[in-house]
């Protein structure tokens, strides 16, 4: 498949209908500083007077995910799914358990030969991986244990 020059070309190559909902959702994801949940996308669409329901946002995100245009990210101890556009670069995340802040790590900390070794040892073809490190950001590290417990349970 040749390299598409625009989102319209991408949709055409994938045989996906180009809809205003899909275009706007991808725009929002591309301008977000970190992965975001569907309700934040919905709120952004409503701010720009885009007439859409939350269920349509979820369906559109699912379609974009199924067509490898959007990554779905499940965060431990959080019932929300976060979304980000598929990037050209491979990355991982640091996730704060206190405030939910997500920091993207652009380099992969896994040794290059690990996947090949795992494939050989297990007769398994690896197609991707994701790595998330959980802990506390600098701001949350400054909170007392009681403050942190209250924040986590509220």
C-alpha cells in the first residue's frame, strides 16, 4: 500500500466512509497532549457545536481502532479506556496512580532481541507489545499518605 498523503486518502485506502465525525475525532486526538477518554472527546465535539451522541463517539472510536487508526489504552485500576492516534513512533507510558497523569516515553526500554528470543522459545509470532509503568508523579509524591488515600477514594 502506498503512503497516503491525507486522512482522506487513508480512509479511501481502508475503504472507510469519510464522515465529519471521524475527521473531527481524529483532529481532537491528534491535538491532545496525551491519550484521552471518549467522554473528553465528546465534550470537545460539543464545544465546537458538533451534533453527536456519546454512543456515536464510542462507535466511531471502535471503527477507527479496528482499522488501526487509533490505539485503545486500558489503564490499570481505571475503568475508562483512553484513546490516541496511531503514531509512527513506538512508545510506552508512565502512569501516575495518584492523579492519573500519563507521560509518554518515546524509547522502548526492552532489549531488541527480547521479542525474537520469546518467539523462538515459545513458537509464537509477536506482532506488538505495550508497556506501562505505574507509580507517582513528582506532585503526588509530595502528598502525604492520608492525602493520597483520600484522593484515590474520592
